[in-house]
């Protein structure tokens, strides 16, 4: 299941997405924390990028685990019903 992109509700078939708070914290945790950690590490760029990729996956896993164990499933909100959604091909026209 996609937790960031809008997806169709299995019951009503309307587009839903996770809340903005959930997505913002997910992005901050996955990309912000590893970036801040590696800003202060004195390594060449190639090892830094490799470490950043590993840390971003690790922090994403830890964030989802934390949310699942302590907070519960993310809140879902209705996505806009615009036909020009850039994340899908919209081949139903």
C-alpha cells in the first residue's frame, strides 16, 4: 500500500491520502535526520551518499514502526478529485 501517494479507497473508490502531518514528519524523519547527521561527518562524498541511503531507509522503517506501535494507523483524508493528478497517468479519460 502506498502511504504517501493518494490511493483508491477499497470501499467507496474515492481517492484518499495520509494526513499532511504524517507525510511531513515522514519526510523530515527519512530525509532530514540523515542529512543533518551527515553534515557533520568528515567523509568523501561517495561514502556519505551510501551512508545517507542506508540511514534514510533505517529512519523510514523506525518511523513507521514507531507510528504503528505507539500512535496507530495514519489518519486518512480525502484527496482532491482533480483529473490532472501528476502522480498517475489518468488513463480513464
